[in-house]
C-alpha cells in the first residue's frame, strides 16, 4: 500500500468524525463532499427543505482552516452582489476593488435556483476558471476553491432552473434524504441544548488539503478501467432515453473523482467499483431526458443505472 495515499485515508476519517458531530448518519453524502474537496470540484446539494443541506455545507466550511462566505440567493440578487464591485475611493482618488462573497475558499450558495439567470451565470467563470472578472479586470480566486450550492427540487414558484451549462460545472450532485427513526432520535438528543455547529473546529489546513489533492492525482487507473469509464460515459450520448449525453468534462470529473475515492479507501489504484459508485452523482445531472422517457416516469438516475447494468465490467 502506498503510504502517501494512506495519508488521504487518515485525513478523510478525521474529516468524517468532525462532520459526524453535527450531522447524524449520511456517511455516503459526506464521502462525496470530501471527494469533491480532493478534486477541487463543486457540489450541488439537492433535496427537500429541512434535511440538513445548509447544515452540511456550514459544517464542511467549519472543518477547513480557510475562509468561507455565504450567498443567500433571492430574485433581486445582482451579479455584483456576488463577484464584487469597483468603487471610487475619495481619499486616494482611485478606483478600488471591493470583493464579493465569492472570494473565499469555501462558498455556500444557498437556494441557488432562486437567483435570476443573470446572477447564476456570473458563477460560470468562477466555478470553472477559478477567477472573477469585474469591469474588464480579472482576478484569481483563492485556492483551493469550493462552491457548495443547495436547491429545493420540489418547490418551483419563484425559482429559475439551472441551465445545462451551470449544472455541468458541478462535479457532483447529491442529496441527504430523510433520516431513519434511530437517526432522527439521535438528532433530537444532539440538538436538545443547542446546535453543536458553533463548537466545530477546523481539522484540515488548506496546505494539507492541497498536498492531498496532489496525491490523489498519482492514483493509477489501468487502461481497461479507463476504457470502462469511457464506455459508460459514451453510452449516455447514444441512449434512446436521453437527448443530451454527458460531456468530456464529465469524463474528466468522473476520472478524478474515482482517483480520490480510491485514495480515501487507502488504495493507489482505481477499481471498476469506484466508477460504479460515482457514476450517478457525477453524470445524472449532466444528461437530459427525452420526452418519451419522462412521460414513462423514468429519471436520469434510472438510465445511468441501466447503462451501468448493461456495460461489461473489466475483470
């Protein structure tokens, strides 16, 4: 076993234990968020209200030793409210840049689908190129840079669905779901005297996270496993139930995510099971259902799982 990769596994366990102080259960979702951290990707938390989306995002930000800001999206939110503005300073007689909340290591974009399309689009450059342009002047964003966005898929009044270009910028889409009876009982006990979130301490320094990100890229992906990944992605472009398949950005994201997941499990090589584990959260939000499939009650997740079942797995 690669001892360097073991450091990723140990950091992941420390991160999970820290989040577990606030969030009961939901280990699978927390693992996906840590995968995104290791890939410097972005996460869309999509679920009904009250299941802990914002709580998870805050706990992730608190667990990292970096800066974090929150953007509460509303229909009247302007792009400049996110990216920042140039203002004239009367004392110095020059224009100065006042950064917006997007200038941070971790940015929580709460209820992203309540922002107007114009405001949503200002995030495209930030999420993909890790930079912000204001008044024709481009500035780099701090590294690492992670956007954790939340949205409610049920309520449609006063919302603006994310376009395909915006969805494609998210490495992963996941949810939390309702807790079990035992988990909800633990929630009641844990929050009886107040939220444990303010007491959460950072457990991962930014410099350590950058080192772990580099280690993940050294994880080996054998040619047959890489071919399996590509056949899964290409099948989304040929499936009759989809009018839009996954992009090459999705292939790259799935590859990096599989490397990170393997490292988190202490392996310096990727298995087909890593691809299977990550295919739905990486690909389902990047494809578009055909009308006939939608009328038959099928979902993007159903079709990705069907593709996984039909694609031969390398031995």
